[in-house]
């Protein structure tokens, strides 16, 4: 599957990424893969199954515009 997200999936990714705790972890932890793994799991819990690498790749493209 291509690394594209539907509108609702994109909203969930942005909501998870923008959480204060997630931002703190992304800014302070050396191993960011742990944070992206948590985001990937929370997206799966929301009904969107994505690998960690897929979440990172899509987020790089999404947040490029912000």
C-alpha cells in the first residue's frame, strides 16, 4: 500500500503528534523510534494499521507543509 492517508487518518496523526507529551518526547529522547512506535500503535487502535516506517514517512511529508 502506498504511504498515503485519508483525511480522518491524517487528522488522527496530527492530533497524536501534536500532543504535548509526544512533542516533549520527540524533543528530548535520543531514540525517537519508540515515540513513532507509540504513535503507530495508537493509530492502529484508532482503526488505521500503519508500520512505524510508514508513519514516519507520511509524517515527514505532512509536516513539511506546516
